[in-house]
C-alpha cells in the first residue's frame, strides 16, 4: 500500500529550500489544496514566499501553520545520505527537513485531503499559513502574513503548528505555549591603552564583570504551573584587539532572556538597566524582541488534540511550554488558540536528520482526528 504522507514528504525534502528559499514547496502544496476547494493566496514580502490558503468563509477557522524553509545541511561529508535526496533506511526517512518540518507539512496535506473526502460539508473553515522564513530572521514571514490578515479582520480561531514537539514517541508531548524571548546587545565603553600603563586606560571588561555576574545570579521570577522560571544566559562576549598588551576600549555582550508570563519584557529591561547603572557603567544597549510568551490552556483545541493523540496512539500526551520559539508566537497574540504537534525532535538541525516512516502516517491520522473533533463534532 502506498504511504501517501511518505511520498509527499519525499517530494518536499527533495527541494533544497534553505531559508529564505521555498524552491517550489508551496506551489506543490497549493496545487493539492486547490483541488479540494482551497482558495490560494501567495504573499511575497521581499525575499520571503508565504502562502495563505483557505477553504470556507465561515468561522471557526482552523489553521495549519508551518514552514517550508530548512536550516543549511552543514558538512555534506558527515551525512549518511545526500541531505536533499530523501532516502529510507530501516524505516527512517532521512533528509534535511524530514522532522523540521516537511514531514509535518506532508501529514497536514494528506490529513486534509482525507478529511475533505469524508466531510465535504464540514463546519467553519480550514486554512494554511505557510512561510519560507521561520528558520531565518522571521521578519517577512508569518509576522507579515498575520499583519495582513489582521488588517482585513480575518481571524484564526485555532492554529496547529507542525513543529517537532515529540521527545521519545510521537504525541508524547505537545507544546501549548512558549516562553518569551528577549535579546540584549550590550556595549560597555572604556578607554583603550597599554596594559603596562593601566592608569592611562579604563578596562571595560573589569568594569562589566561584576554587573554581568549579578545578572547571571539574579532570580527573576518563580515561573508558574505552566512555565519554568525566567532564565538569563550570556550568548556571546567579545573584547580586545587580539593582542596581549592592549587594554580593550569596548566590551560587547549579547545575552538572552527566556521568560515566563510572570514578568514582562519591559520589567526585565528596567531591572537590567538598574543593575548596569548601579555599577556605574558607560554603555549602549539595543533590545531585540523575539516573541511574547503565550499559553493555550484548557479549551477546544487542547482538548481535541489530547483526545486525538489518545485515540490514534493510546498515549496520554503531556502539554509543555519548554524549548525554543516557534511562529506560534506571532499567531497567538491575535487571540487564536495555538498548539504545536509534530514528530520526534531528536535529530532536528543535525546531520542525518530523520523521521520514522510509520510516524508520518500516525501524524496524519492525528491531524485528521483533530479536524474531525473540531469541525465535525457530531460525528464523534
């Protein structure tokens, strides 16, 4: 029997869609969606290709969200197989994007086709929001599509993002929220000079070290039932000319907060500035807002997702908010409920990325079941 999800996943993986390239992935998906009644809208912003597809005009709107772009393959010689030549080895499909997230996109399409065939007169609408700029700077992708939808008051009720949420078995974990992400780019100013004449210089590394230590040891909040405590991590630090006899004139530090709903970005910024000022530093700082925290609590989407996973796999799924960010952070602020459900994430962004072939079919069945529970509840 042909595994429809596997075959579509192979077609998508064979397209080397490294951010921000799409390489024909969205047209391939659009062609199949158009055949089952979707209106297709391509939204191109600068270097990024996005697709908004919708079947139906009524609410509620169930939206599959995902990305066709992948991270670079890296050292090709380290791969067992060519990264853009999808290959099945021992029930695993190998290729860049197999788990993140072309396997999920294939499962979405197949699940939707099966659902429409069984329920052509379902209630509400089904939509797709797909971008080629999730792995990159995330400027011209989902945020721009959401901005467009909001401008015409086109609302998403429920969104299922196909990010690889599972840890050990497909469906063991879903993400029902994500922490906020805030990056600080700090430059501490000193005076460059000769190390033998420190009284004529002002070492910014020495000046900043106590402040950085205080920031690293700071207790920001206690988290809550859904989120771990806020964390502060220094990601990059650089100072000096490379010579051993020169006091640096500046110190550059990049740090990141992953924060819970117990604190706001504005509160974190205020506390950081207070610490820097208390240590008498001369500095410049730029802030990058990577995303607000969001949470989808008990409600129709989470309940349908948990029930579908239980029906298809027998697993009691565990909703979590850990991990990195996803494009769900741009959809949730519109008022939509957002859940992330996808394959096991053990190999994402690694060489020899792969996904279990049988999981692709299981994932498609989970997606189809979620559609049925939300858009055809009378059949349940």
